[in-house]
């Protein structure tokens, strides 16, 4: 591997002070990182990102905007199945080892693509290849040997089938156990994130691994503490009401009224809290599309789709890719 020369950016006073502290620098690597939401909490807890890998550049730009990495070379846009991408991760790790005496990162967090496993995806094809991307994360964990690792994914993650390192098809849980359990104590949990501070109901799988030579910490020790769930009113009730599609709050770009087809707005205009547009008695207000001049009614596959949310309940998770207009 080619050895690269690095110029330490200024100012890095805080970084250098942490290096000299009792605990040293706290670091992590993020794989399949998307826009970086899943690992932004590490930044908030003063962990430093050695490398973050994402296939789509526009998602990586969001991470750059949030200044997740100290070095620009830490933002790696690439395919995790490509050796070139893996080499870039190791180049960053080498640089941190040389400059800051980091022997291994504290954490590797991996959130591989979940569309092949998600119950919300009703257009699945042959998903074995996409599900098997998790194995790329397993390979990196075996090579880098972080103190801890985290997998976060959909409810069906562990039972989904992948092609493992040995070329055999098996459940993802079995692949993790086979490839990592000799060196790591591993905890598997399916939880609802609403019980841990998330503002909406979202069932996810967490897999936590702790290297076995770390004798005084178990996966249960690092498992998150429960928090009181929050209602929709508690989460967004203070925000100003937006009346026009396409409108955004002048004070918060993330508070916006997404533009939809006007007919979709009419579907939910008259329904009450907790009711779905699929229950409309007016056939023109039941979700539908026009195909070859004929009305084709949409299938009701996701229970909260086209449903008016309840102010004083925990919000349902919103599936933006499926045009889930819900008020």
C-alpha cells in the first residue's frame, strides 16, 4: 500500500490535547453511512471519525456540511465491494496511527442497505447480492479489529440470507456468529427506537460486539438506556403551521411542506386523526392512479400510509420513498 504524506490541519489543539489525556482519542469508522444520521451521535459525544464510506456523493456532502470528519480525505465515496474503497479506509487508519498513535478505532458502525430485508419494500427482486453487503462490513471488522462494533438495521436483518465469506448462503445472524464470535462477545436485540429517544415508532435491530480482551465491559454495559416516549405534539407541536405545499419555515429548512400531486392532498383533507384515506366513502378520495384511462386503486400495504397522525400518540415512522403523505 502506498504511504501517503499528510499535513495536519490547523487548528487541532483539542485533538492533540485529547491524545495526551488519560483516555486518549475516541475514534470510529462508519460504513454504508448514508447522510451520516446514524453515527452523528458519535460526533456529539466527541468521537472523531477516521473514515466514513458512502456510495452516493450527495449523501456524503451532507456529512461534510455537518463537519463529521476533521480530514477531508476521511469522506470516502465508493463501493464497499471494491478493493480501492477498502484501501482508502486503511490509508486513513494508517494516517491516524502515525499521527495520533491510534492502534485501532474504538468503534466500527455499519448500516448496510436494508431494502432487500425491509417489510416496507414491496418491490423486492433477487436481493441476495444486496443483503450480502453486510459481509463486507464483517470482513472489515475482522481485519481492523475495533474495540466495539455496531450493526443497525431493520427488524428482519438477522433472519435475512446473505452469502458469507465461505461462499455459503446463510442467515445474517449465523454469518456474524460464525465470523466474529471467536473474538467478540455479541448481543442481538430487536427494539423500538421510540423507547430510546427517537421521535417516532421505528422497530430496528441492533447488534453490539465487544472485543473479548476487554474484560470489564460487556455488550449489555453499552446498550442504550430506555427513555420516555414522546408524542407527536411534544415533538413538533411548537413548530409553526405550514399551509401551502412546497412551503418551508424561514427559520428551519427541515420544517417544510413537501409538494405532492394536488389530488393526494384531497385524499386526506376530510379524514380525522387516526383515520386513513383508504377508508373514504367518496371513491374519488380513495388513493388511486389512472392507468390506460381507468382508475386503479392503490393497495393498502403499509398501515400508516395516507393516514392522519394523532397529536397525542407516538408518531408512526414515515416512509418518504413511498410517497406517504400523512398529516
